[in-house]
């Protein structure tokens, strides 16, 4: 009996040495691709295509890039070019590819007490919010959206000294706080139109070229972070930029059947100019 058990154990150990280990990829991502449900769908399709399990942490772009710098992620999906360029210059990222876009917009109470609607620019819209004394709710989390917001406040002459609230949280929670406080906030179209149960807010400034919101995927460079799973990261990048991956992104819809992201990987030279 002991001899049989020994043989069986040997066979088990032999099989384990030839069976492939589970392949796992750790992603640090901006919140919008997670909150909308896009990432769940992409993870399932990626698993079918590659047998690689995608796991992720959804935080702001700044926090996502820090996770990668600290060796806690193999690949990132982010949307703040200034922060991405710094990440690449510092040697932590490689093979940045643009995958999609949506747009930012300013939303506020349904009655728009600041009369921000009809503004000729985002800076003018924010200036009206500041002058009115209406609350403005900021993510305050060094995310891509927060970074863009701060740039816009510079154009508007600076942030409000009063009625300026920072949540330190993601876009979905920040939208909920803005609705509760009857305030304004900067959001992306995907989160706003994909978030269920949100009421009391409407777009007051949108559809502006200055509000283009570019999403990119970047592999963590194993030369800088030796634990990074580079092969798996590149497989994910190939999947997202493939015709099938781009089709999945473009056809994904939020509540009300509205597409939330526009695929961009096929645009010639897009990685160099966006």
C-alpha cells in the first residue's frame, strides 16, 4: 500500500512539473474602465483568448502609476498624458499604446444655479461656478480627472476659496457627493452615463474638443521592476489593440444602450500625438 501511494505521489509530482502554472496578470487601472463594467467583460474575453487571468486594482491614474512603480502591477491603463510621460521618462513604463477615448464634461444641479450652461469654454464655465458660490466637488486624488481639473482651474484664475470640496475618492463616489450637495464636478462621459442610480445632475458644459480624454495601456518595464510579468503584459496590450479587442471596446454600452468608449488604436500615428 505504501509502495502504491509512493508511485501515485511520484506521478502527481511528475504531472505538476509539466502542467503550465496559472498565468496571472496584475493591472492597475483608472476607475472609469472598472466602474462602467468594461473591464469585467474584457477580462473574460482575454482569459478565453490567452488563458491568462486578469486581476486589477482600480484607483486614480496617479495611484495606479505608483502601484506600478512599487512593483504591485505588471501593466497599467491610465488617462493623464503628463503623468504617463513622467512614468515613461523615469524608466518604469514601456510600449505605451493608445486604446480608446471618451470626453470630460462639467456636470451640475438640474437647475444650474451658476448658469454654467452656455459658456464658451471650460474656463468660463468654472469661472461662473466660482463666482456663484455654488459647491464644486473635486476628486482630490491625483487621478487623471483631478489632474485635468487642476489645469482648468489655472485657466479660470484659480480654485474657489470656499465651497470647494475634495472627496479623495473615485469618480462614482465623487458624482454621488456632488448630487447630494447640489454641486458641480468634472467627470468623464463613461462614468457619468454608465453609473446606475445617479440622479440630480446634468451636463452643463460638454462636447468640447478641449475635453478629449485619451486612455492608454503601458507595460511595466522588467528592466526597472524585475518582478513585472512582461510577457503577459504584452499579451494584454496585443489583445486590447487587436481588431477584436477594439471592437469589444467600441461596442460596450452603458445604461440606456449608449456606447461609452471610442476605440482609437487603429488611428494612424495616434500613439505619437495623443
